[in-house]
C-alpha cells in the first residue's frame, strides 16, 4: 500500500469550473459532464459538474470540493456559482450563501468585498472569458459555509458570514504547511493594518486567554502563532514596530531558547530537559517525579517559581534577539495552563504591566 497522500483541489478551482459551466449554460452552449480547467501553473484538470440549473436571466452550476487527504473542513461541500449578465462591461463578484465578507483591512481583498481571494478571482475570470467578454455578475456560494467557518480562522480575520474562497495554485496539498503560514501571515497583516505597533504573539487560544487575563488587550493586538514562531518573527522584524511581546506556556516558548523556531511536538524536542537543567543551575535541584513542565513549576514554591520563570524568559529574549536582530524591544511573559504569571523578561514592572493583578 502506498503511503503517498492524495491531493485535491481548492475552493477556487471548484468555483472556476462551476463558473465556466454556468456561463456555458447561460449562453446556450453545451455543458460537458466535467470542465477542463487550466490551473495557474498551466496544468489541466477535469472537475465534474454535479448540478446545473437555469432560470430566467441566470444559470448556476455546482462542483463538489475534493480536498484529497487534507483535513479541510470544506471537503465534500458543494461550491455553487450563479452567473447572470451585467449592464457593466466587467465582472462583479458577489458572496452567496456560506461565503464570507471581508470587514477588516490588511487582507488581500478590501473590506466590503466578498471573501474570494485574488487567485480564485483570476481563475474564475479566465474560465468565463474563454466563453464571453460580456459583463457578468458571478455569485459564489458554499451551502453550509456559515457553520463551517466557525471551525476556521475566518472569525479572527474579520471575515463574517461564511468561508473564504481560497487557493493560489488551484491544488490542495495534504496537511499544507504553506496554508497554515498564509493564515498566520493574514492575521499579522490585519494587526498591522489596524495600526497596532506593539503586537502580542501567543501560541493559540490558551495563550490568548492568558494574555487577556494579564493585560488590557486592544482589538487585533493578539496574533496567534501556533507553532510558526520562526516564520512570524522573520516577518515581524521587517516592520517598524515599537515593541513585541511573546506570551505563552514555558513548555512551548522555552523551545525558542533552544533555537527551535517550529515548536510542533513532532518537529521539535521537549522543553522539559532544558527547564530541568535551568532549574538545577538556578536552584540547586529540580523537583523529582515531574514529567511535564507544568508539573515542575507547580512543584516549586512561589518565589522559586518566579525566579525560574524570569530566568527562562531571559534566555528566550536573548535567543530571539541573537537570531532575528529586531530593531525594537522584545519582551517575554511565561504563564501556566491557568493563565497565571510564571515569569517575564523585558517587562519593566510585572505589577504595572498586569491588569491589576
């Protein structure tokens, strides 16, 4: 049995194929059972048309999304495109059921526009321009997309009402690292576009809640990095920031002190041995029988806990500065799983910095 993961096609590819099928039908031309679509790399693929419907003034077609072996929330969903003639000479895109609308600056599509990314727009336009040069109104829908969008980054990116129509290559690569990085880049771009000069980077939801507990957070100040610390720090140091704060659990952030900028457990070493070494150097010994970083900290007295947290935060700041040479101050705050303060570096006063705690 082959271990090769099967690829699939993006929502953008499905929308382009559906748009071409609907346009053929609108102009009274025969619609084949599958549309031969040209992808951005000039390769051709066949996407089956599963539904076709025409009424007075418009036609719609549907293509089922096949994401291959990628755990895409839209896998199996229908991408439905409705095409009608326009009095204008250009193509106008509209968001149908389950496709979101952009509400924040910083993304590739301006606020107020349907969340159909530039590459899918080009693919759709290329597909329909093979048939007509007339002005068209193209409405893209993904039935059920509003509910599916709650499982994506869209709510945090300010995309309301549904999913985004995505895809730069037209193909879905299983477990795409590039897709994760692009989502994080978009989130950071929104933060910058909203005028934030002092972003706070956190690993995910737990870190975000800890930050909200410890600080007075402004809207869009938090950026969830996941495990892509190296990727986002490379982006951050090219921006004219006033300062940068990294906040999270030492089980994750101490890996940065170890020079491991992708902190995914499958691609990095455990932080526990480093925490034990630092604890032993600082305090003379580390608590016995603590198989996790969280357990080690909880086994310490409060003063020792803060001392170790501060020392580890110092090492993280040193590693970030040495590796990325930012032109702005960098600070680190370490918190436990409950969001309690464990230590910091680069924060002038932990008491003043915290939200009254």
